[in-house]
């Protein structure tokens, strides 16, 4: 999954960039059934910058007053109510849009795509063959604003019918929604009345005769008062027909006769055809949106202007879109989210990093050419960085993304099979994606794409469906590669989409050879026929001597079971490949899959890769995550709506095969990043029973060094928080945890016996959550490591409350936590309240002699404390001497470790001290460490002079050599 580049630091406000489309004509292959997309789209970036604040007509908002037509008070009131209700309906956003904040709306977050005017000659030109050597020269086309759609044409003739077309994902639906909302809010003064129709609604099965007025009042009953005036409205009445490709329009007179009375009933398609013919309400304006393949269904003589919706052809439009989307206010405190809200500075940083990646890495700019993919990038960034609703998954985002673009879409409404566009894409693009994952490649030649698309296409109907898919959806999934040295190849529009489609191809059961398909159909037929025939023959056998025949037909019932076992072996092979992809040893030390996903969008700061360096091996770690996510019940429901149903038995058998392999291979120890990927797989699967069985052998959770974002904390808590068995150790050292992350992970902490939270920059505010953990009645933590966190004495005041009421903790490390004298004195005063602590480490806290002596006295009197670490504190030679004397005054009590020596001998804890120094050598203050090492070196030299025992001197020399080695490593004196 690679979609990133190493980028230098650049500024946000750079000059307008040129077109990202690469030189050459390999884009012709994706559009050879359509006209090629010209690079001149990028010459018109300023329109969106002027108009982004919600005005879809390019000028100031006009007051919402009716014109000369609607002057009577009842009619004016009807139109006013209609505006209000229509606006309330169209402003409702899908559930997927509500994740961008409670104040997000099309008025605040819309950027118009570029619209280029087309001519009938361009639309009717025969499609060119896909040849990489001889491209057609791009033609100059002018850009159109929505306010210019109905302007007179070049010859001065009035334009009454406008057809806007584009491929899937260019923003046709959003454009219509925004245009209707602008009229409702009085920002479209050219029209007194706008009546939108969904062609999906008009194409509903079982059409009954209906008049135009009935069509209007059935959907908009508030316009009953206005109906008598429609025929006098002229061009100030606008009909919007959205999604015309769903209607099978026939303009032949023998099929659709003339119909000019708006009060006479007819089939809906007849009414639409006569509206377009201008035989019905001839003065009305009409705006039609459609996919590219259906443009020719309307004869050109009935169309005044064609406009191609070309998406965001300039990076400035993309950056504006991201800025508007990502800077929405955060959700309120009542929202069901996890983690702390994102600050405006963090949002600005996301936008700035994304902008630099757009400027320096053109492949992501090529993907964001489609507004739909801009939405996907924003949704993914929200998932990774902004507190999201509980239960939202990455697979769910991609499935919702496809639902927003393909819900209810039929590949060709004129085809009797009514094949789902998404099902066709899963079968063709999924095959290409899976072959890429299997062969570990992300770049595809023209030949690769052709073979996958044309595989199995034999009949005329299949070729026609392929023709429609090429024109309407191929550009949605594939884009020409713009990387240096890769021109002439194609990549999936976003890298993760390849892994999603490959996983979808597998779980839908499309990965079968021709022989497997034939055998499966024969077996199913034999099973059905065998049951019926054996029943009939069993009756006949009672009358005739045919007792052997039922036995033969009963054998047919065994065949489905045999094939089922064969299919099970195939599923196990797929599960094996998936698990091996998840646990590849060569990927053990890369970032976890969530960090890879974020880097692919935001880029990686640093020097660019040298062209002569070998490229990194392609990583497909999202592929198993998507496989698990697609098997979850929530995503299967959405896929069924898209025409891609996954049977319950197939999902169960796939899950069992995956579980078998995960249990077998999951017992081995995994590096932290791979363990995070394993947990993320379970999070995507959303099946607690499955996860509990697979993770029952997990006893050590080692995520040290993994950057624990709010999302990762919620992933770990969701997967492991509901388990029952105890975790021997939870290591979250150096994970950039914050107090919100601690609260999210509390269910996991309650299962841990050893808890490591060192090197997380946790301050006093985090101690409240740690105190709550220690006081929880289910707490079973015995070892707590909080070293190298700036807890200070203020945080310790909260911790001692937890220590006083805790009954499980035996080992506590507060090494280098900034306690100083105040902290050690506080510990000395409250240590007696805890009765089971056995080891306490307060080394390297800047404490002086008095505080150290007070704590040492309290430790000597403690009933269970065995060891107290005080080294690397600001102890004078006199203070260290008094500590040694305190230890020798009475037998028993805690051992105090303040130096590498004990009198003239080496301390038995010298290895512990040097080990702590070695682990923290690069995180501690260099000068202070050098000074303390020099003091330890002098203690060793003094001890050597005080003993003549050769064994002790040898031990002292050995430890002295290690201290000198550490000093040499730091570049200090004393070596």
C-alpha cells in the first residue's frame, strides 16, 4: 500500500499549479469509448475560489422574492412553503456526511467542479481505438459556471435544454443538490420556480399513466396553487431531471407519441420525452444530468448545450475542498466519540501536510481529480485523526463510499439483466486487483487491463455492457500513473481501493476457474434433480422391480457434500494466503497499517528517493483487514444493497477457515507493529466471539513504540476490553499516550498484571486516571512502570491516593519523573498507608540529602518494602555515607540502592543501575548523565583503594570498564 513520497518542506500558498495529467496519451485508453479528458481543465481554477461560500450562480445572493409570475398572495405563500420544505429536504445529508461535524452543510463545504462545454460533433465522433502512440490533439473548450448554463449560445439563440454529463464520481448529484438549495435560499434569481425530479423515482417498476401536473403534485403537494400558471412561466420555470441514464427513453414516434397536455395522463417516460421535445410546456427550461454512456439517448436537436463535469482538475480546487471539509467545528460533548477533540491547530496541520503532498506528489492529485475521492480522503483522515463514532471501521468507510456512488446504479437500464454496476465492477476490477495483490504489483499495463475487462466477454450484450462500463466507471477505479518511469501504466485511483476490491473479489466467491464454475453448476443441478427423481422412483419401485435405481440417484446427494469439502479446501487456501500476508516476516519492522495509510495520504517529510535506489517491496497489509471487515454483518448488509450479496454460509465458512489459520500462526510472538495490525483486523471484523476465541492465547500485549493515536486506543480497547483472561504484561512504553488514551484503554489496564507506561510524556493530569485505575475494585496490576514521565510532585499527590487504597501493587517505578524533594517527602509521609509494596524506584528525580534520608527511613520501617532505588539523585558524599549507615543500624528493612558500590564491594544491583542508564542514555539530559557517571566512577576508584581483596578488585574493575564505556559513548571525560 504505497501512495506517498518523501517530500521537502514547502509552503502552503504556492502559485497555481499546472495540470497534473501526464504527457502522452495513455489516458486515451480509459476514455477511448468517450472523448479524452483535456488537460485544459486546469486553466479555470478561479471560479471556485470566488464562489466557494455557497453561491452556485457566481454572484451575490439575491433576495428570495417572486417575480412577475407569482403575484397573488396564495400563490406566493405556496411557493414560499415549497421553497422551505424543498430546502429542508435537500439539506438533509447522508449519515456518511455527518461525520464532518454538526455544522457541515453544502452551503459551507461545497466547491463546484469544473464544467466544460461540449459540442454535438464531439459527442457523436466515433470512439478512437486505444493506441498509445497517436493521441488525438486536445480541443479547446470553454469553462461554464452554473449561472452561464442557460446563456444564449454562440449564435445568439436561447438555450432551453442543458445536458450535464460525467463519469461516476464527478459530483453530478452534489451539483444538483447545491443548485436546488441555492434556489431555495434565493441565490438563483434566473428562475422563479425549480422543480427537481429523480429519474430513479420515475423509473420505478410498474409505471401507471399519470399527468405532468399529477407528477408534480404527488411529489410536491404545496404546488397545487401554482399548477395553472406553469404553462405561462416560460423559461423562468426550470425542470431538473437528475440521473437520466435510469430511464429507457425512446424518441421514436411509433413508441412515444406526441403529448402536449399537462393534465392528460401518460406513461412517465412519455411525459419526459415530450418535455424534452418541447411539445409539452415548450417554453420551460430543462436541466438534465446523466452518465456519459447515456448522453446519446436524447437527440441532439432537442439539446441546446452540453456540459461535461470534469471534477477538480487543479490542485487549488482540491486544496480548497479539503480546507472547507477538514476545518469544520468538532462534534459536541454529547457525541458518542472516543478521545480528545482535535484542536484547530491540529486541523490546520492536517490541511497543510495534505497540501504539500498534493503539490509534490501528483498521483494523489490525479486521484483527487474526482470529487468523490476527495471525500474519501477526508473521510479517511477523519477516521485516523478525529474522534469518530464508536464502531466505525475503515472497511465501513470504503463500503459507504461505494454506496454513495453506486447505490441503486444499474449498469445499463436498457439491458434486461439489469446488472448492478457495483457487481460488474467487483467482478472485473476485483479480478485485476486480486491478480495485482497475488503478484505483488500496483502498476498495470494496458494489456493487463484489457485482459481482465474482456475475459469471458463473448456475446453482443456483454460487449455492450463492457462499452457502458468503460465510459461510465473505468476512470473511477483506474487512473494513468504519473510517476517518473511509469508512464503508460495504470494504477488504482487510491492504493487502498486495490486491496478493498481484491478482498471483495474473494469474499464474493468470484475467484473460481472455469472448470470450478462448471462443476459447481453441475453439482447444484444434480442435487436438485436427484432429490426429485429419487422421490418419484421410490414410489415406482414399490410397483416395479427397480429397486437399484433409487440407490443410484441417492448417490447424487453425496456429490454436493464432496464439492463442499473441495470448496472448503479452497477457502482454507485463501485464508492461508491472507494470514501469511498479515504476518510476513519482511514487514515485521515497518509501520503499522494505520500509520502507513496516514503517510500515504499526508506524505512523509524528508528527502526524496534517489531514482537509482531500488523501490520498496509492495506491501498489501490492508488486504487481510478488508477481508475481515467485509465479512462483518454491517458491511454485508450494505453490499447486498449494492447488488453484491455475501451469503451467510459463505461468510461463516470463510470466517472458520480464517480463524483456524489465525489460531495456529497467532501463537508466535509478533513485533509491536504487527501485533497492532492483528488487533486492527479483529476490530474491522467486529465479531467479539470470534476475537475472544482467536486471542485467548494472547498473554503479553507489547505495543512499545507504536504511536497510540485515539483511533488505535479505541481499537485495542474494543478488541481486548471485553476479554476475560488476565494479561501477564501490557507494555505501552514510548507510545505518545495522553490522558484521553489512558481513559480509553482502562478496560485493558484492568486485565493487566504488569503495566508499562514509561516514556509517554504523561503529566500530572494523567495521574488522576492512574489513581482511578489503582482504586478500581477489579484492578490486578502488580507492577506499574511510570518512569520518564513528567509527573512532578503535583501528580504524585494523586498517585499516593491510589497507593493508599490499592491492594495489588507490589512494584512501582517512578524513575526520572521530576519529583524533586517535595515528591520524595510526600512519599515518605504516605508510604505507610500502603502495606504490600515491595519495590520502589525513585532514582534520577533531583532529590537532595534530606528528602532521600526521610524516604529511606520510611522505607526501613515499611513492613513489606524490600528495595528502594535512590541513585542518580543529587546526593552529596555525606548523604550517601549516611544512607549506608542507616542501612547498617538495624537488621531487616528495605535495601537502599544509591550507588554502584556498597562500602569496598560492588553493589549486587549494579547491573540494574547500568541497565537503566543504557536504556535511557539518549532520552536523558546528556550533561547530567555524564556528571553522575563521573561520580559513580569516583566511587568505584575509591572502593578499589579501600580493599586488597583481588576478587572484589576484579569486580570493581569490570564495572569500572562498563562505566567508562558509557562515558565514551556520551563523549565525556573519564575514559
